[in-house]
C-alpha cells in the first residue's frame, strides 16, 4: 500500500478519537489490568475509497457490568468518529468477549481484514494476548489498560496509571497535614500494583502507612 502524509493525519485523528473513550471507563470505575508513547504506523492515502481501517476491541458480551462499560465506550467511539468527520476513516467494533482467546480471535480477524491500528482491548490480559499478533503484522495497539507491564514494542496505553494516581492522592493528603494512611485493596494483581505504588508514594511524602487490608472480590468481603 502506498504511504503518504494524509494517512498519517488520519491515524493521528484515530488516536485523538481513542482519547475520548477513556472518559466513560473512568466514570464507570472500571479496573483493568496498563503507559508508553511513541510514533504510530504510517500508511497510504486514507480516502473514502481507500479508508484507514481501525478496529476497536471491546468486551461487549462479557459480564453485565463489563458489557455496560464496553457499550458506553462503543457509543463514545461512534460519537468521536462522527465529530471527526473523516471520510477516510473506517472504524469496526469487534467483541473480544473479555478473554484472552476472544481477544486473539478478534485481533486475527482485524489484521486479516487490513486493520492499520487496533484500539483496545480494555484489560491487560487481553492486551498481552493481542500484542504478539499485532507486532508481527506491524499494527500499533492503543490499549485502555492501566497496567504498564503490557506497554511497549508497539503497544501504547491510553489511561491513567496507578502510580500516578496514588502519588497525587498521597501527596495531596500530606499537603493537608494528613500523614497517617490506611488502605483497602483488592486481593488481585491490581491490588498488588496499588500496594507497591502506595508504599513508594508514602515514602516519598514522609507519610506513615498504618494499615493495609486486602479483600476478596465479592460484595461481602469488603
């Protein structure tokens, strides 16, 4: 496929559209296993006849709570594409079922159909499953995960990272004279990351971590 500056412009527009998808996720309080920056792939002349093909991988048929978040992000994507008014851009939404195998299947289909950029998946395990396929095809991935361990080598994160959030919270509390901190964290990989970030932030601010309690992922444990 011929390469040209117009297609790079459309790919940058896709990235801007992807940025708008983080809002419903953050408002919904979605926790998913995500940050890196860099140059995206370059392509040919994105036009209505030869559009830049971008695929959005979302868990639209996962559990009800996750599916609701995916629906909100899908609607945000459709609105963003409408506002961009780019006839040289084609967005296709694929269901990754919220699983590694589902994400791999969706990514394979997207790449086979000529996708030049993949937006999503939402979770780190799905992002890790997609990454090798995308790298082999030289297709950049903009994931909505906030697990920095899955970033790099063509995988970019469009999310707030836990260490940044925790550092801001602890720093603000310390500035208000509140230096004794307790934390309730989930018993999972996310909780492990938050625990590390919390201890590092407390040490930097001179705060005292007086208690850390971990809870199982059910409605009664917390």
